[in-house]
């Protein structure tokens, strides 16, 4: 009886379609001709090939309806993707995590602390050589040597190929001879002579700085403008750093970089350096001179927004308002981020993009925040 049942089972098994227990592959062996199996959208048939039974090449099934999507009263998150809501802020101060200043002192102290923290580290071994014509005030020589060396050795910038030379001259003939003896090219000597003959008390460049002591004596600037003279060594060497990082991109119109961001930072660095070295107090002498310059200068500087101070000419004066903008910027982000803007400019970015790259602040947002507080800082717009 058991043999009969077994035989019937074998017969029935042969009449049923074969379902593969594993995924079949065309050309693999099968057990009985005519058996079929499905694998995904393909149907395979067992055929006899010689003495063997093999699975045929699969044939794609037709008319197989796609499974109906399940219906849910509440769509799943993956079925209804949505963008992350844009975060809104009550103010730009909240957006950047800044505290809106309520007094000038808070900005002054923060800017001074950030300057001192940055310059507490010696970052370069750059040497500065000061060459002064006989008859130059020794006080000026001391200021130039100390201020230029301080900025040269406490800021980060690519290494210079030679000793930096500061020349303090009384007359053009002596100036020309000294620059030639120091190994400067004819074009570089002409460049230095041009600034000297124009009557500028001091002017800088990426390879040397020059002082016109005749012009300084004529206006008795060592007495009448002590803050200005004490800050020029740091100021002029910072111009060299700006040119090394960003290239010679400054011009009178401010077409590539607004002059408030060229002269303002140099003024800030110069005044801070003079204060740090004890040449003139930053708050009572240096900053006070900037307030005085702003209040007594052309009214266009008090009726314009900082964003409008691009030129550097006899009317538009980027020094004082640029100083205020720089002091505010440094109080919020520090020295290094300010320097990063010049690095970005040196890579060919426009000023707006370079400012964002360096400080992580949208330029338009910075301008808006400054305009909100410039009156508090003492540089009110009228």
C-alpha cells in the first residue's frame, strides 16, 4: 500500500509546475522536461538537451500587473518629502550669534583683547632694517624700528625673500642712493622717489616703506600729530602684508577693494601697535585722533554709509570711518578672520565673496549691523 501511495505522489509531482527553491539560472540542470518556474519577471522552462534536462533562457512575462500601492490615511515621510524649513532670526545679531553693542567701550575692549591675543604669538622671523639719514629725529627711528618689527613678526603671511627695508630720508638724492645701495631695481627706486617727491610723510609697499622727514618737520608732525606718526610704522608694514596676501589691488577709486577696508585696517593695526608698544595710548590718543578726523573732515564721510566709502581722495576719506568699521569687525571676529579676506582676494574673489569667505558674514549683513551701531561707537551718520 505504501508503494502505491509513493508511486502516485511521484506521478502527481511530475504533473505540477516545478517551483525552484532557489533562483534558477539559464543552462543549469532541472529535473523534468516541461516544468516551469518563475524568477522575478522571467519564466524559465525545463527542456531536454541531449541526455540532460536544462533550464531554458528566461522569457520576460507580459501582462503582469504591478502591485497596487498600499493606501494609508497618513502619508509616510518618504512618500511626501518636504524641504527643511528655513530658520528665521529675530535680528542679524541673532543670526551670527553676536551681541549688539550698547556702548563704545564694549567694542573697544573686545577689539583690543582680540588684537592682543593674536599678537601674543611670534609668527615670523622677518627682519626689518631701518636706514635713517643723519639729522632725522631719533624718536622717529625708534618708533619705526619697533612698530615695523612688531607687525612683521606677529602676523602670518608668506615669507619674504629678503630683509625688509624702512628708509627715513630728508632729501631725494640721499633716498635714491640708499635704495640703490640696498639692491633695489631702478623701477623700485623710481616708485619710492615718486611717493617722496609727492610730499607724503610716509608711504608703504610690499618690499619697503619710506618716510619723508622734510614733510614731517614742515608740519611739526612729531608734536602736532603724535598719534599719526606713532602709528605709521605698524600701519605701513601692514600695507606690505595686505599686498603680499591680496596683491596690488588697491587704487584711488576702490574698484577692486573699497578703501575703507584697505586704509581702515592699516589705521587700526597701526594704532593698536603704537598702544601695545607704549608709543601712544590707543584709546586716549590713537582712537581719539580718529574721532577728531571723522568729526572735522568733509561732511560726505558723515552722510555716507560705510558701503559707499570706496574712494580715497581729498573729499572721501576712508581712514577714520574705515578705522571704525575695522574696530567693529575685529571686535566680533578677530584678526585672523580679517586677514582671511585678503587671502581670498588674492585668489581672485571679488570683495563681497572674499568678505564672506574670510569672516563667514555676508557683506551686506555686516554693513547693516555697522550702520545700526556706528552712532554708539562715536561715528554717527548725519
